[in-house]
């Protein structure tokens, strides 16, 4: 049964305020949508480079941020570069400038965090493009389920 048919059968008072749609990772790939599971080291698609996206925590406050390292250095904090979603450096005391100055590493950060390539990471203002399809992404506490808010325009 199609969603439109189900909605037509509902009373006006019973219309849902929200509809959840489960998509497989294969369906996301076919739509060219990429999400990052948070707090899990993932291959970047670039030889030997891995990344990990950690969630925000407004209580601290802590922004959503990315860590990038060579596969062999995922446990060595001083061999990583990391940026917040607003483009500022994360872990400033352990940020490795030689890793962070690598264009490939910057490209990975921009791609995963959704930062346009023409923005210098340190000077990003945190605003999002009004043409972005994905408005917001959040994850379940175990990091296995991603919730996406999609903007229709």
C-alpha cells in the first residue's frame, strides 16, 4: 500500500505530524547521500586515511567534530587533525599541523562535515547553504541509526 493511500484513509484528526522513513545504506548511496556514523573510525576512501565524527554535546558545550588520521595512528591523538562543524580546530593542544595542512585531509573534513571546498576551515562561519538537501543529522545513542531531516525546496 502506498503512503498516500494510507493517509487518505485516516481521519483529519488522526493525520500524523511526523513520518519516519527507513532507508538502507544502499538506497542512500544511490541517491548520493553520505552519512557518517558517529564515534566510529571509518575509511575515508583515500588510501590509509580514516575519520571519526563525534556528536555534539550542548551541555559541555561541544560541537559535532571530525578527527582524521592515518590508519596506524587512530589511537595516537597527537597524529590527528580535527575540526569542529564551524571550521575551527578541535583539540587545539593535540592538533597535528602537518596532518592538518595536508590537502587530502582537509578535503575529507570538508566532505564529511558538509563544508564547501572554497571555505578555509579555520575561518568558516558555521552557516549552511540554503540549497542543502540534508538539513540536520542525528544519531541513536548506540550510533547504529541515523536520523536525517531533509529540506524540500
